[in-house]
């Protein structure tokens, strides 16, 4: 898993590329990143595209700040990014959310 951040000076925002490796995706056919930046709404989630190596990748444009997120596989299984900038308690079920810091 990897988070790649690129600052776009002309637009004063960051392009954050989310990558979920094939071994984490397992047999999932659909992978999306869901978080504070899309209201935790799976319908508004950014779908990640499958790469030749089996990983999934997608980019979201964000302004500076901290954003909690998780990956949603096949609309049913949640997973975190093992290389997130930090983790915070998700509350209800004692799980954690990944955080990207920009």
C-alpha cells in the first residue's frame, strides 16, 4: 500500500494517489477509497482502477489538512492502508481509520 502526494502549486491542492497491492485486494473485483473527503459515502467513493500487477490505484484531489479514510472491497469488506500517515480510532467497533496528512 502506498500514498503518493503531489502538490499542484497552480491549484493550491494535493493530488493523492491511493494504491492497494494485489495481495491485500485478494479476489476483490471492485475497490474504492472512502473517507471524510467524500462524506464516507460509498456512492461518492473514488473507484480505484485495477493495474496490470493486480494492484488497484486511484487519485483524489484534496486541500491541505488531515483526512480519515479506508478502502472498501466489493462493497462489503473494509481495510486500512498499512502505510497511512497515522491511524485514529473509528469509534463504534474499536477499529481504526487510516489518515492522510497533507
